[in-house]
């Protein structure tokens, strides 16, 4: 069935109300300070590098172990 003008207007009001609500919520966000973001990012990068190194070492050790076992 075709939508009436009232139904179309009601839908457009719902969309507009949604975006107005989103804008209102954005004003309530407490964004972190620049220093906090830099510290947290550096911690994530360092920990990622450490985990990567541990995985690489384990991979090499297991690879060497498998090569040893298959050469027997």
C-alpha cells in the first residue's frame, strides 16, 4: 500500500530525532587527553611487539622440534 503523507512525515521525524539524539550524546562524551592516548598507544605497541617476539620464538622452537622428530 502507498504511504500517506502523515506516515512519511512520521518516519522522517523519527530519523531526525535519532540524529538529534546522537548529537546530544556526543556532547556527553568525555574524550581522553592527548597524553593519555599517547601513553596507552605506546603500551599497546610495546606489548604487541613483545607478544610477537614470544610467538616467533615459540614457532622457531616448535619448528626445530618437529624437524628433529621427523629426522629420526
